[in-house]
């Protein structure tokens, strides 16, 4: 009696790459790619660059038990599943830090939005990542590797006259996305045409879907401008991506943009971007999201050291009345909770304050 087949074995591919890709679960990171472009499977993984699409098979379930699909829903993962994800890096102190490198035998899922690479560091609170056996890099009929960057929005110059509100924070999970989506919703309820944009981070649909649910007229993130992750990307590319997102928001009729920068103000790309004149000059003002009063004080000090000042605090700090009292007393800034940001009257007053000549002169 012959042994049962091993669903994870790296055997020769007996069907076409197009047929295999059609069976696969395509991750959120690939959402702008036309799936029918996949015609060839190239075996040389060493040539992979960030954004290249990888066809692989799940060999061991770890931390990521579900994959965020291009369709916008999560899918349970099973050993033996075929998946299509993008090669990329990740910076996430609460989970993994990893590089856009592919090993021929197995690679790590660095993010459930569909980022594959080599894990370098792991937070001790989380399990090891789910492992994938790469079958190859997807290419089109001409043999050109399929990269998410080839499906990006056309590059444009940032518009003049748009009011841009930046949201930065102390760390990941400090409440930046909740604050950004809440403010976008409050402004939308007040009658403004609003864009909600995530300029940096790692491809995933949680924040993107939150922005869509806010009612923002235009929603975009760095994946729309060709980056599966902004970690280790050139600052010029991230800056140009933000310009393009703002330009497309303006073309969609938006007069205001709420822009979130991922992770904390000490993260290398975030820290560097906030020092770049072109980026910082976009912002009419910055809200700072913090988990507690001490993080708020420290974050404001970091901003002040590079010549920036938050106009308000927000984040999970706002859930604690005592924390709010401490932060407001120590910084002199008001803490804005979700309910205030959602309220159209409060959102309108905040916007009016940012547009006031006295505020602009002080900034």
C-alpha cells in the first residue's frame, strides 16, 4: 500500500502556475494586482524584491491563524493551503521585526495582511510566525515578475490648499487609527469632504477598513502607491507616496485629509519623515496618540525637540479619567477622546482652530 500524499511536500508542479494561483488565497497586500496576470512561476527566490508576489504553501500554523484576503475578509488558514503574498519587511514591536528576504525552504508570515519575509526579532508575548514553503515568484506571460508597485496609483504632485491633519503616536496600538477614523467621521458628519490616509506601516486591512467605515470620501494607504510595507523603504519613495495619495484625494473632491503615520515617533521612518520639510509642511497640525500620561509627556518632548508641537492628545490614554488629568496637567494640552472626535460640532471647532490665522502664525 502506497503512503498517503504529504500536502506540504515540495514536489514538482504538475499543473500550470495560473491554475495553482487560481486555487490560492490571495492576501490583502495583493489587492491591486490582477490575478489573471499570473502565467509563470520563477524558482529563483534570491532575486525577490519588496513587493514581488510569492506563491507558497502553508507548512506550519503559528501566530497567524487567519489570512486577510484581497476581498477584505479574513480566511482561516490550514496546513497545505496555497497562498499568494508579497515579499516585504515589517517593523512591529508588539509582534515581529523582519526583512524582505526569502529562503528557498521556508519563509515567515510577518503580517496577516500578506507579508512574507525572514523574521529577525519576535516579541516574547506572541507565538512564532506561521511558516510557508515558497513555490516560486509569480510572473506574467513575458516573464516579468509581478510586483505590487506595478499596480500603484499614478504618481502626482501634492495639491496646494488642502488642510492636512496628522496623527502620530507613542507606539503601535496607542490609538492612532481609532482617533484618525473618528475624526474623519466627525468631519464627514459636519459636511466636509474628507480623506483618510495611512501613509506608513505594514499592509493589513484592519486600519484600511476602519477608514472606509468612517465614511471618508477617499481612503488610501501606502499599498495603493506600491509599497507592501514602508519599513526600510527610501524616504523619498514614502514622501512621494504621500504626495500621490493627497493628490488623488484632492482629485476625488476632498478638502481635508486625516493622515496617520504608523508606529511611534521613535520608529526610524516616522522619525525621519517628521524631520523632512516637505512632509512636515503638509500638516496644519498634529494630534499625538498615547497609551498613558507618561508616554504623552515623552512624545511631546520628542516632537518639541525637532521643532514640532501637538495641538491635542488622544489615544487609549483618553479611556482613563485619571490619566487624562495627569496628561493635561503635565503638557497643557487637551485630551480628545473618541466621542469628541466623532461629534461634528467638536470636529468642526477643531478644524476651525487649525485654520485660524493665529494658529498658522504660531505653527
